[in-house]
C-alpha cells in the first residue's frame, strides 16, 4: 500500500513535469524571438537589466515548483522553496527600488507582432507597488517555515508554496502589465491562486464556505473589470493601455465606473467588502498577511491605474472616492470593534485602511480639480505612503495573530489573555503594529495620516466644495484614529494583557524564530519609517509627481524632519525617566495583587470581556451594525445555567443578501429543473444552443 | 529663552489649578477647603512612597506612567504660553500634539486593562468611547481656527494675532470655540458633569478607576500628567478669553495665568452646582460639542 502511494506521488509529479515542459516548449520560441521593444529614459547608471523584474517573477515561480517537486522531503522542500522565493523577491525588490530612486520608465514588449503582445511597462508607480508586494512576500515566506509545520500534509504544503509563488508573481505581473489581456491574465491568476490558498484547509466546512464566498466575489468583481476593458477595447480598438486616453469622455466615465466596482471589490471598499471577513480568517496566516497586506492593494493599484490612464479630472469621481473612503474607514473600524475573532477583526481593519487610502486619493483628486496642486500632492502622497504602511503593519499584525492562534489554538479574543508574559517578542511586535495602525506617533501610520491631514487642512480657504471635502476627510480621519485606538487597545488589553482565560492560553509558548524574525523586521521597518519619515516622504512625493498628477514641489514637507527631532526628544526623555525610576525605586518595589474590591477569590473569567469593552461604541453605531443576541438570562432564586452570546452582522452583507443573493438563488432554483444530472440532456442542450446560434448567424445576420 | 522660562514656570504652577477647583467647591458648600498647595504636598507624598505592582501586570503597566507624563510635558512645549513663540513650533504641530495625547491615552488604556480588573476594563471602555468623540470636536475647532487664521499651527491660532482674529466678526467664533473647548476640557480632564473625580464607587468612575492600581510615584506621575493636561486645555481657553498683546511680556504672562484661574474657578463653580450625568447622557454632551463646532464652521464659510 505504502509502495503504491509513493508510486502514485511520483506519477503525479511526472504529470506535473510534463505539463510544465509542454508550457515551456510553447513559450520558449517566443522568448527566444523576442527583444526589448522600446526603451526610454537615460541609459547610464543601470545596474540591473530591464527584464530583471521578469526574471524575479520566474525565480519566484521556480521556487514554488521546487516546493512541490521536493515535497516528499518535508523540511528540504520548505527550505528550498522559501529560499528561492525570497531570493527572487529580493532581486525584484532591489530592482524596483533602483527604478523608484532613479525615476525611470521602461517599456518591455515581447511577441511584438503577434495578436496579443506581451507588453510590460516599468515605471515608478508600478515598481512601488511591486516593491511592497515583494517585501511583504519575503517576510511571509520566511514566516511560513514555522507556521506550516504539519508533517502529515507534505504534498498539500508543497502545493501551497506553488500557489503562494503564483500569487506573488502574478501580483507583480498585474502591476507591470501594459495591455488589458495580460493584465486580466495575471489578475485571474492572482484570484485563483489566492482562492486555492484560502482553501488550504478546505476539508473544513467553514473554510469551504468562506472560500466559495471569496471565489464568487472575486469573479464577480473580475467580470466588472472584463466589462470595463471590453468597453475600452470597443471604443479604442486596441487592447493596449496606451490608447486608453483617446476615448470620448462619456465612455471614459463608464469604463472607470465599471472598473472601479471591480477593483473596489478586490480592495474591500465598503459596500463590496463582504468577502474579506470570510476569506482572511480561514486562510493560513502568512497567506492572510499577503492577501490583506498587499493583494487588496492591487485593487487600489487598479483604481490609480485607471485614473492615470483615463486622465480623469472629475469632481464627482473625487467625491465618490472620498465618500466611499469615509464610509469604509469609519464602518470598517466599527465592524472590527464588534468582532471577537482576532483575524476577522484584522480583516475589517483592512477595510478601514483602504478607506484611509481612498480618503487620501479623494482629497487629492478634488484638490486637482480645483487646481490646488499642494493638496493634490499631499493627498496622493499620503495615499501611496499609506499603501506601504498598511502593507507593513497589517502583515505584521496578521503574523502576530497567526502566532497567537497557533500557540493557543483559538481565534477568539475572549479565550486568550495574559499572552504578553508568555509570548513577549510576538506581543511587542503586535504592540508596535497596533500603535502603527492606530496612527500613533512615532510609528509609520502617523506619517501617512499626517500627509492626508495636511492635504485636508490646505483646502479650507479656497472654495466651498473643497472646504466641505476637506472637513469631511479630516473629521473622518480623526474619528477613525480614535476608533482604531479603541479597537486595538481592546485586542491588546483583552487578549495579550490581563490574566489567561483558558488553559490553552495559560500554556501558550513563544513561537519559533522563523516566525518571530519576520515580525521583528517588519516592526523595525514600521519604527524606522515612523521616526525617520523624511526620506520616505520625499521618495513618495517624487512618485506622486511622476504620475503627472502634480508638478510642484511642496515646501510644507519640512514638517517631517522636525518630527524626527520631536521623537528623539521623546525617546531621550523617556529613557532618562526609566533610568531615574529604576535607580531610585529599585529597592522600593513590592509585588501585590490587583484591587478586587475586597472580594478575595476572583477568577480569570471575571475579567472584562472584549464585547463589553467595545459595546458602548458599537451601540453608538447601531443603525449600521446588526447585532443578534442569543440570551438565556439568569432567572429565579436558584438560577440554572445562563447564557449570553452576541453576534454582529454588517449592513452591506445583509443588504446584499436581501437584494442580490436571495433573488438570484430563487431564479437559479427555477433553472435547477434543467439540471437533473443526466449527461445526455446536457449534450442535448449544447446541440440545441449551437444550432440556435448558427441559425441566428446564417438566417438573420447574413 | 523667554519661552523656556515661561514653560518651566507654567509647568511648575500646574498643580495649583486643580487645587483652585477644589477650593472653590469647598467654599461654595461653606467649608474652608484645603490649602492651595495641597497638590504639591500630594505629589511629594506620592514620590516618597513605595511602588506596588500587581502580579498580573507586565512592563506596559510600569512603562505607561512615564510615557504619559512625557507626552504631556512634550505637548506643552508646543503651546504658545502667553502668546509667546513656543519652544517648538512648526506647521501642523497641533496634529502632532493631538496624536501625542493619543499615544498617552493608548498606554493609559493598556495599563488599565493590564491589571485584569473588571473595574478598570469598564473605565477604559468608557474612556475609549468618549475620547474618540472628543477628538472629533477638537479637530472641528482646529478646522475653524485654521480656516479663519490661515496659519496651521498652535502659534498661528493661539499666538497674539491668531487669537484676536477669532474675536473679530462680532466674536461669534471665539465664543463658540470657547464653549466647545470648555466642553472638551470637561471630558478630557474627567470633571463633572461627565465624570466625578470625587466619587467613591468604582463602577461609576471613568478616569479615576483607570489608575486604581497605580501606586506611589507612578500614581503621582499620572496625576501630574492630568494637571498638565488641564494646563493645556485651560491654556487654550485662557488665550481665547484674553487674546491680549502688550509689549511687556510679564504682563501678558500674568493675564494668561489669570485666565487659567478664571477657567479653574468656572470649573469649580460648575462642579458645585451641577450633578453628574447618567452615562448615556455623556454621548449627548459630546455630540452637542461637535454640533456647536460644526455650526461655527458653517458660519465661517462666508468669512474672508
């Protein structure tokens, strides 16, 4: 039996090899014939060849394949796969950073004369997104070594690395592709590989359900993008993105709106976000880190790309983006507050941060419409920097959550507690991530929010339109900041501090080095961007200027060097105080117990819970959060068991369910009559359909 | 140099004002009341004591008091005391200051949740709820101030020219801002009718309950932090009430301090005649402050 299975494995692998080699045979002549089509920009100073980014994608894919091929040797396959993926990503990352710093634009075209040329465009904005993708991927890959340690599922883990590699490579592909077919190819690859990653534990019912929700969402969104690009093709007669700007204005609008819905559903913008809280919690944590940290940013990239390609300068689009940003931002964090599941909570925080990015974009667009270039620059730069920042701290937080879940075996905040004593490094990294995501100085979240605030405060004196937009943006940011503080003090306070509420969390162990190191590195980057923001802000504003969105330099950026001074003072003062207190009170410290109001035997279960902590805020936003209570109250003199359970549902999901899912499933119920499982009928349907179509063409069209 | 002297002087006067509030409260019910220097004695007493740490706590609990005191000390460096140029001043410094407050609040909330006490969780929950609403009102007032003065810094709208600009246009904006900031001051400093600093039941406390487990010098630092917070918001009010600009620095400073005394006395009077709101009413209070600030902004649309 065992022998048989081994044989089967080899057979599978051989099949895989065969498929791969067939693909390679088809591709290789094209690769050989191709040449670099066009090069623009200055030639000197190029350290790396222009196709480095493609090479890096290939290395990443190779890493995935090696993971599958060697999957019999568990540790070896993981190490080889992770190393190759990391090397590929690092190469791509370095290349991307040189492109950003040297501020160059290249176009690479393979298969020039063919129907569908493989055309890529490498410019600072696409390389910025690629760099973010690759940076997070390196960390997630390293993290996965410790996280993916189930020896019984060697093959599944091997394929998981292949999917991971495809996901990373296709995200890079999305950012660099320069015609709609290639773009959609990578887009679908990204969607499918991420779906397969979400389904890693697909034998569980819950995971299966969430996975399908994700699949439906991502494909429905994908269809909108298809529609948008098809419309563009009909109007311009070309699949190349370069011709997008030649459309009539009304078509431009339609193309943008269709594409916007598609990209927004990927990004998790408010009414289209419902897949996030399903897909992120069930995926393995390093996958959630990549999906939430960078994959949803591809939606943002898509929106920015459409804005640039179509050259949109429309006040209503600006307002649309701003309003959706405000809604996503505030409601995202409110829904997050209502969650008990740590990963669902983080998923909703992605909605919030996408909201912040959109607020920045919206303020920038509105500023651009009113010809106020300072506002445009600050808004766009803030949005772009927040893309980077969110990728960093969100993947850090997901990694922390993964470590905690692995260590305690529960997703629920209410069952953790006291983890800071048991997992000090993870907790410290999580603390830094929480401070950063709440936009608190001296961490990186504050820098991007400050940029957006500055954009907003610039728009108060020119016109009423701009004043309204700025006011809404600023107030929304302030509220989001306060709510995020509430939410992350909840997570940290209830699950990392206090006393452990279950045995599992009391016995929690610190995670292995391979999981801790990526978190430490990400936390360090968060601190570095936070304390020394100047370099990053200037690079980002350069990118924003290159987009031809804005052309001026901005004197207001001089705030950022001063921030560094303030932070240094802050750190110096705190360290002085720490030393002083340690010296004076070294001998005067006593251990005691928490004040329990004279009640001498409190249990850990009597601590404040996460739902009680968040309840005032959630109640405040009642119209937007549907709370379901299952209650069995305490009754009688000798009460029996009492129960209280609350669940929250978000508004968009409920409305979609009522208006979209129910009618569609009702309609499909009627169709089920046709689908009775008899293969003969299906063949019949095909024949009938083909005859009808042929008849239509021959009889009516000709 | 002058600004540093003002800074040191003002910080050292900080414990005086809460004592003024207590004194007025005592006098208004016919008691003699404590000495005006009571808070200094308190601080010295706290510093002499030992530190008691609950076994449930971690380094966050020990670290929080330090970060709280430092952030408030740092925030005051940005404040244009008596309209003088502050020690540190740059454009958009007020955002940095508000977020420094957020940093201290984050650690205050964490340190209170660190003790594993239900009381403190309750207080933290209330504080988190109210502070996010108060932040909204505060930013609304900043928007108004930046719109009217055109200078996006604390020096810009509390310095000599800025504060006077707010009084133009029949003083409506200054008066509305004073009302809003006063309401924010009540919330941020946990005074009646939002929170009762003299309450003796943990279940009804907000701010007091959060520092229930802090002891000795840590408690002293936290108390001093709250005095400094009062100084900040009271100082804003003082500058708004008396936006004077004489050539003699000492006179300006004297008027600034008088303004602070007036704010403290107003608070004391309010505390003697008002009762504490039920908790749900607090929301109404906060939303009204936001509404007033919004109204002021709407009025300001036509102003050039």
